[in-house]
């Protein structure tokens, strides 16, 4: 690397460029470390997401002893959509943009225009190499101050940060970067050579190659693999590194004994072509391991290993118990319209554990066809829509009650504009607002939680459509982090005319179609952190009667079908923590769908004429 004059710049102001989950997490750490933090993102709605993440992270940082400013709060962070303003006082830049080489090169060049020549520009890139970025940066932009500073997610919690320079990175930049990260509580590791994926990700990738092999060959289940790691080597790896643990595996003879007697048999477990374990490689590994051991004897290391494993086991035991308690505490609330008995329908709200046990009726004798339900977990209330005693007589309403069914109350009465035939309903937790769709009323509405101050956000009654049902608004969800609400317009039954729209929360008149030509989209849910929209579709197979999802924060939005062979799919509840969606269908089915493996489990097969559902 070329030499460079060392800078005496004190880092007091940090600019975060790009505010996804990584950028927001970095911001929380830097704020807690008493640094002035300015965050830039092209999307103004990201500010809400940023402050939510930071507010959540600060108590965790305090418990870890990483808060140097006791009065730190999320509002202390400056947010801007002006890149030049974000960089005006920057002493250090942490860039977190998309993993595209051309974009990184142009962004680094633009950043360099607005900061002093000795300001380090670090990127959180997990796969791109610094040299490749530098090759697209003009000489006048000072590519020698560019460096990889790759964290492990979330950066405010996981200590590791991988520091990698490129061919043009100066030694001064490396030293200053290592010192900065160390001073903010990180564990920076410097890599002398660039390699795709850096180091920790490559180790994870090597492990995952074996996981995929085991799964593909039906050797055991994924859970068995996870348990084997979590209750086996994973416990040890949280205490010491693999080579130091091999030093202990060599007994009193340590790593020398391991290398001489046990290393070669271990190599028969993986392909022999690379690496070739010759004497040179063996000696280098032994020397490196002994350097990591740093003169500590076998008994000292064994004691430390065992003591910390016991502590980890006790902590894990408490955490597992807490997670299991929390999981069991979650409840499904399911609406049964009893539609098949019209005009003598007698609907109900039922509740059960997420595995189907403990099923009981919470509210019954509901003649007005309940359709959508939302839970206010902060105040233990449930809200639901009633389509009315007939779908044509404008007799819909909205009610609320305690989760045990008591204190039942109509909050939006029949005849009120916006409740002709109200469908899915949801709660925006930050603004404390109700959002719902009115199908035959052809509206998207919003109100306070008590039903007052009703706003008509969208009215499709006068829009030109190929079929009247193309105006029908059905599903609703709110992404407060980015400032949007989404709704579905189902289209003609089985007509492949369905669409999903969105509009800005503060400017609902500016509508955008997100997806078109869908079989028949119904209920919606949003994973705000990952900008992932989920929806049910009751249209015809092969893509109808399905559970779907798609990223909505990227220009090219591709639909992913997670589950099929549902029977008039309607209700949807996302359990993000456990990676599952719960789905209901009009034929009475209740399903659990793993959103990654796509495994579908039947909880109930014929529970009733089911519509909406919610998770509490």
C-alpha cells in the first residue's frame, strides 16, 4: 500500500450514508458512543425507521456498557436527504449502499467531493473488494482513504468488524480505521489480503456448504443440524476460536500433538484437492495457533473454556425458556363468518395457541359477517370489521373489545361513510391509527383508534375500470417506516384483474400501482424492516389460492409464491420473529407456512367459513 501522511483529525462527527438496517444499527452505536451522527438516505420516509431502530437499540447498548452519553436519544441524530449536507462536517464516513460495484464507485466519488481529503470513507460491503471500488474512483478523489469496514449484523450488537484495504489504501487509513472502531467498542480484525466475502462470511459459507449437503442427502433435519451446532461446537466457538480449541483437543501435547497425530485423519472428512496439508502449511498453522494461545497453559485454557461454556449454557437455558414462553403466549384470533348459513349466519371470533391447542370462542352470536381483525397488543384490544347482515344494504360497522371478548363496543356505526362493506383492518402502531378498506364502498379509510376523525384516503368509485369489481378495495397494510400504506383491489372473481396499490401516508392522493394482473389479491401484511410485502390470493391456480411475498423497496419487484393449494385464501398474520405466516381460507383451513422453507402445516382443516385472522 502507498504511504501517506498520518492525519491528526479527531473523529467527532460521523456520516452514515444509506439507512437500511445496517446503517441504522451503526447510527445507534455511534450515537451511544457520544459522536455527532448525521444520516443520509434518498428516501425521506426512512427517518421513521431509523429512529425506531435506534430507540430500540439504545437500552441494549446500555446493558452492554456501550453508552458513553447517558442522555442519548434517537432524536439526537440528524437525518437528511441532501448528501452534501450530510457530509458537510464529517470526520468519518460509513457507507451502506447497495452491493453494486458501479453504484459504489459513483457514490464514493460523489462523497469524496464533499469531504476533506483526510476523511476516511469506509464501506460496509459484505462481498465487494476495495481495490475494485478504488479502480473506479478518480485520483483526485483520494482513493487511498477508502477501506472496507464490514460489520456483522446488527453492528451495534456484534463486536466483529472486518477491516480490509485495497491496492491503493494507505497504511495511515488502515491504522486510523482500526483505532476508530476499537474506540467505539468494536473488535476490528485487519486482513492483509483481499478475498471475496472477506473471512467470517467465507467460514460461514464453508459450514453452510456442508449443511446443504446434509439436508440434500436426508441425513437429518435442519432443526437437528441447528441443534447440533447450538448445543455442540457453537457453544465452544462463542468462547474461543477454532484453532485454540484444537490446541485443547490435542491434550497436554497441544497443537503440536494435534497436527502430528489427528490433523490428517480430520482431512479425510473433506475434499483432498485443496488445501494440500503439507509440512509448510502444517507449520504455519501450528505457529499461528501457538501465537493465539499466547503462552497460556493447557489447564488455564481448559478452565476458562469450561467456565464460560457453563455460563453460556445457563444463559442459553434462560433464553430458550423465555422464547418458548413467549412463543406459547402468542395467540391466533380467527374470524368465522358462518357465511354458509346466510341469512341466518351466527359468526364468532375464536382464539387458540399457534399450534391449534386451547381453541375457544371469544365472541359469538355475530350476525353481521365479521371479516377483518387487528390486535392492539399495547392495550389488549381487538378491532374487527363487520360486512353487515347483507352485502348490499350498507349495514357494515367496526367494533372493538378486550382480547377476552369483554367491553365490546361499536366504534364506527352502520351508515357511516367508509363502512358499507368494511374488509381488512390494521393498526399503524406509531401514529396510533386504524386503516381499513371498504369493498362495495370502494374506499380506503383511516381513523383514530376510537373511530373518530374518519378520513377517506382513497375513493375508487369514479375510476374507469374494465369490471366493476376492479374498484373493490379489500386488503390493507401500513409501512410507517417508509411512509406508505398499501391496499389490494381484487378485480373480478378469478378474473386475473387484481392489483396492489400504495400511496404516501401524508399524501394519499399520489397513488402508485405496485403489482398488476394478479389472480385475486386479498389480505396484506408488511415486514417493515425488510420491506417485504406479503399477501393472500384467492384466484385460480396455479398462482392463485396462494400465499405470496415480494420486496417493495427495489425497482424490479418479483413475486414469490410461498404456498399454494389453499381453498379461497383470505386471512393473513405474519409472525416475523419465528419466520412463519398464518393463513386462513374460506373453506375453514388454518395453516402455518414457513416463509423460508415454504413448509405448510395444517392447523385446522374445517374450522368454519373463515375470513380474517390476527396474531396477539
